[in-house]
C-alpha cells in the first residue's frame, strides 16, 4: 500500500466520542450522537449497538430523510423507528456502491459489551479503500482478520480497550493510518489516551479534532 495518507481521511469528520460523518460519495453517519445542529441529511446511518452514546433515536431522526437507509444490530434496531435493516457479525450489504461488513465487537473479561449480545463494528469499502470502525470492543482475536487502510480504534479503557491495548491491536491490523476514538466526551477517556496511543502505535496515527459545527 502507498505510504501516502488514504484519500478517505479527507472526507472523514469526527464529531466527538465514536461519532463520525463521511461526506463522499454519499453522506454516512456512524453512531450519531450529539450531532451539531444543521448537520447534513444522511444517505446511510450505521449503529453499532444500543448504548445511549451510540444509539440516539433523536439524532438518527434529525438527519434521516425518506431515502435514508438505517443499519443497526438487533438491540439497537429495537430502539429506533422503522424501517431499520438489522445486521449481526458477518453480515454484509452494499449501498450506492459502498460495501459494508458488520464485524464482531465485544469485551473480554468485562461485562459491558458481551460477545453474545451481537454488537458490531463496521468495515466500509469506499473508492477502493477500506475503513474499519471497531465499535466498543477490546482487542479481540477477530481483529487479526481485518484488512483496512484506516482503523478507527477506541482507546479509553473502562468500557473498551486501553490506549496500550489499542496500540497492540493496531500492530496486528496494520492499517496505513490509525485514528483514536472513544474519548473526550465525558463518558470515558481523555486526550492523554489519544496521545499515549499515538506514542505507542507501530503504525502512523492521525488524531482528529472534534467538529462542533455542521460546516
């Protein structure tokens, strides 16, 4: 793979915590929560699991339009207005030429995200590049099968893997770029965790600044 930064980074907006918007070739939201007012309407919304800081019905409805496809794991789908396409680990779909694969996301030795709950992360293939959104997870064996250009990895500890564990996961996945998430929103994790991750990661790290406006 090229040493240059993946093109998808130009269209990736971090809206804090685990919330992202991708604005090309269609508008995609991942785990929309506390969206800025005036946020662009969505073509595709992906929800990893049912916890309040990932599955916000109000935020989904604020950017939903008639043509929007909402995709969620089963427990999150139950909290959202229909229609919602339900996915579990290993399920794939294609939307406007974008391939979306739901992949496992769970804790090891923690109670917050049990494997049997069927929570997910997502791998999106956009314009020939692959983006991995890990979701709320520890460093799980399934990560060794992930191939991607950009990996969005939680670093907060408590509910997910720590910055040190995330650095180890980055070493197994070997993306071109890793991006830390799940910090700085008052749930768990701080900017220090992101910096620790950058220092320890064996792959290049980009720390995004949270966008607080829709511009």
